[in-house]
C-alpha cells in the first residue's frame, strides 16, 4: 500500500502500529530525512532525530523501528518553514539566468539605483 508523509508521521507519533512492518512497498515511500526534519521541530523529539542523523547508514526499516520504539506517543503539529519569496531575487534569476543562491548574492552587491533600473527594464509595458 502507498502511504503519504503524514501517514508515517502519524504512525510514529500517535498510532504506533508500524505500518511498514514486512511491507517493502510501504517502506519505499518512507523518507527518513523528511520525517526527522519534521520531528526536529519538537523539543521532546529533537534528541531522537539527532541520534538518527548521526546513524544515517542504518536501513529504513531499522530507522522506522527505532522511531516507533523511542518517540513518545503524543500529537505533534508543526508547520514547514519556508524562506519568503523575494521579487527582486526572482527578477535577477529571470533576467540574468542565475540560480537562486547566486541571485541572492548579487542582490546584496547591487545598489538601489541598479535594482530600480532592472525593475523598469523587466516590467512588461504597453497599452
């Protein structure tokens, strides 16, 4: 059966049924990195997430079993934090065909006049 990310998280946090036990198809969808990232937002699970990050070479089944056994049963809700989108960075990415990291670096080096000139040049006009 195919599960979603929140199915794995709910099983680890609340259900404790071990939905991947013996099911190789369900184990393929389990992403330890994302699950540990989501658990690291909570103070009671950050130590466990760090411990598994140190032992990233373990199999997915072993990591899942460890999480089922060590994370206390509790409802945990967290939002995924994303960096805010900057219109000037997007403008530089489109105009110069830069990657996002390079565009952020370039934005820090540019003067306000240069940025304003680029805004004028990239703004679609017409009647």
